[in-house]
C-alpha cells in the first residue's frame, strides 16, 4: 500500500480519534507532509520508538501506541501463560498524551488478558525500571520522549530485569509489531471493560517509598553530609518534568537542607514554556537556574530531563560564574569521589568495576584505574550496562561500582537497571559537599583531576537528516567511512579501527582481531595520541552522530585538538 493509500485509509476510518481527524484535515493538499506522516511506520529502535505527535503511521498517536503494545502482548504470549500473567508495569512522564498513551497500553494488554500495573500519576523512568523488578513484572512500558522538544512523545520497553529490552527480545518484538497489518484495527478494551476486567492495578506511593529507601544506599559518607548539609548550596530544576517529587524527597532523605527548586520550572508542564528544549545537555536549559544560583550564591546547579533519567550540572567558578559540565565531566567527578570515599572507608572491593559506553570519555577510565578499579566498555544503550551488571551478579567476577554514558546518564546502585537521575542528584550533591568541606568548588576539583591525569575533552556533532532522503544519506555516509577508511584525522594517524557492525578491530599494519560485543552499526577510530573519533547513527532519531574524544597535556592544547578534529570531520562528510 502506498503512503497516499494509507493516508486515505486513515481518512476513511469511521471511528478515528477526533483530534487525529483534525490533524489529518491539516494535511489536505500537502503531499510532502502526507508522505512524511505515512511513508513508513515509526521505527522501533534501540530504546523503543519516539516521534512527533500527530496522525500517521510515522507519528506518535493512540494507534501507533496500540500497535507497539499489541506486538508486546504477542511477544509475552509466546513465552507462555504463566509468564504472561506476570504482567506489565507502566509509567509516564509530563508530556502531551502521556497519561492517555499509558491507558491505551493497558487497554490493549487487557484484550490479551495481561495485567497492567499503572502508576497513578507521572513518575521518572528509573522508578519504572525499579517497579518492573519490584513487582516481578515480565516487562515494562515507559511513555516518554526523554529530552526531546514538546511536540514529541515516545514509548520505551523494558525487560524483566528492569533494563531496556535486550537485543533478542527487542528483535522479536519488532517482528511482532511489523506483522500487524493496520494499527487502526487492533482490539482494545473500553474504559468500562478495563475497569471491570480486574486486570488494571493502579500503583503509586507504596512503590515510591520502597524506591526512595533504596536511594538512601547511594550515600557513601553520611557524616560528611551531616556536617555540610547547611553549608553546601544547591539549585535544582526538574525542567517541568517528573524530577521534583522524588528528587526533592531524595535530597531531604539524604540529609541535604540547603537546596532550592527553580520556581518557574518546578511544576510539570507539557509545553516546557521556559526552555527551547528540556535538555540538561544544553547550556540554555540552565538560564533560570543560573539566575537563581547567582542570587543565592549556590555551589552547584542541577537539572533533570522530563523523565528524570538524565542529569546535567553547572558548577560555580571562583569568579561567581557557572560552567555547564559535560556528561563525561560529571561522570569523572562521580567516579573519582565514589572510589576515593570507598577506599578511605575500606569499602572498595578488589574486583571493583566501572562500566561505560564505547563513545564515552577515557578520562574516567584513567581515574578508575588509578584506584585499582577496572573499566569495561559496552555498546551504546544502558541495557548493555544492565546486562553486564546481571552477568557480574551471576558469575561474581566483578563488583559493580558505577555505570554511565556520555549522554548524561548515570547509575550508582543497581536496584535500578537504567540511568537514574534521582540517584545521580543525591551523589552529585555529596560530591559538591566534599569539595565544599575542602574549601574548593567542584570546578577546582575537576581541574585537579586534569592536572593529575591529563586533559580530556569530548564533543558530539549531531547531524539531523530527516525523512527517506535523510535515511539514505546516513546509510551512504556509513558506507563511505567503511569503504574508504580515513588513515588520519587532522594529521594524527589512525592506529586502530573498530567496526562494531562486523565485530572486527583492524590495526594500522592490516592485522585484525574480533570484538567480543554484539553487532552494532558503530565505527570507532583510535589515534596515536590517545584521542579517538566514533560515528554512530541514532537508534531513536533521524540523526548521525560523530563523537570526538581528545587528549592532550594542557587545556589549550586539548581545545585546539577538538577544533581540528571537528574541521576534519566536516571536511570528510561535507556537512
């Protein structure tokens, strides 16, 4: 069926949702927009699906949500009746249509006799991960578009360990979803039928309480917090998302007293009116926090994204200004403090391990190794960190200390199996208290680490290539880099090429060896000076990402390297 035929089918559907009928009418006569909305189904990527709200198979709406959930129900049925009865935990964030999508998921599951445990109001993603484990559910659904702009929403699926669904199940789920002919014809229970079915279980405070009790285990040095709780000043903004309720309570439970919420951004708001994008990776997201921070002299500013799985921070410098940190810098400060505090308390095991993604900085690696801890790289996607945690629990070979991705995701304690900004909020506050007691800022602490271990700097270049032509461009670029592999970047020789798709590492002399990781469409170039470049298409957005990791002896030298690498990448891609 062509995209125009699919469009006409939606228009002719008698019971189409009223709002989507309005959306369809706005497409009349605009073939380009019709094509974009109907040319292909919304892709189910590494972490579920994410897209613009509206009518169409390439949009987030009640029908595409039903289709994804129908596929999940069929996957659960394939595992047997007893497994199916374990049910699905469902949570949602502050975005438009999030509560509706959660209930549509429950109604679709109920049509298959599958129980749903739905949070009574918005909750962070990490609590959904926790709830899957706590309730012994077979799977979990999180309705969120993470840090995307207001017009987006999304759908993430979790496995029984609380991690994002592993590759084999994710592939099977995708097959089940694709086998569904039309999202318009999926059977769901009505609201009344769902209520009477006994399959809907509303959850809330009882899970909050148990989760927050676990968050208390994040704290390493309670005496330090008790001593500095009134001295260290923190500004916290949940950026109109889910972070306030649990974040505020977690800070209080840990003993922090001197923190202030940004009032304009404290309450949930699906329009995100004070920011262009509710993304703690963007310096602009700290505008209101910085203004408040300067007024009260805050030591640190902390922001969580709408579903509170990512955390960003800005730290005060000696002149009173604030510097927004990268995710790699935040992770470096956290790794150093955790391992130092545990070592001093004789709590650091001999087989300590830190986990990170292959596109994250090597700075935390040298820090971890300085304490005798091992750093293990995994593919991008926190589910791979979750898989390693599970492996270590089963074989006892390593003891997990911390996991992170450069994209502002961190995990301290593994009672959650996804990135957790609530845990990270409590930890970064403790790190700030540590430096405050020393008479230093977090910025001073970061400079100390650079002086000790060398200067590391990273940058991600994200290029959006939308639609069919964009997908073809991304495919062509990856092919170009594979077929004509660069021998240098900015004059610095490539010593190793890691192709995670073919699972092969190739050295400059032409020899190669296998990579013991699952296949993934990522290329990574290691350079002779310890720097590296990586290329990866996004799994959830129409983007191709170029990652730069530079290493040098001084701050100025590393800045210059990043600029030169960026120029080299633009020259190679023509973008």
